C-alpha cells in the first residue's frame, strides 16, 4: 500500500507539471503498465499455486515493479 501511495503521489505531481497532451499519453502508458504489472505478478505467483506462498509472491513482485515504476516516472517525466 505504501508503494501504491508513492506511485499515486508521483502521478499527481506529474499531472500538475506535464502539458495535457503529454499527460494523456502518460495515462495510456500507465494503463498498459498496470496490466503488465498485474500479469507479471500473477505469472510469478503461479509457481506457488494453491500454497501459502502464492499471495506473498504476487505481492512481492507487484511491490518490486511498483517501486521501479516510481523511479522510472521520476527519471523520465519530472522536471
């Protein structure tokens, strides 16, 4: 939850900083990235399908990708 909050904070700052055309492009990109993150986390978790580690692996991968995305957004878009 903390990383999702951070991602939302970065996104809000970008929403204020970027021109509307660039923000529209970023929104489309972000939808694709969320789909990628969720599919990647699900795929990684399936190695533990039905086990107690399945949800833990999903969350770990999801958090790792979200953290990386925060850095990408800052590096590529923040002014």
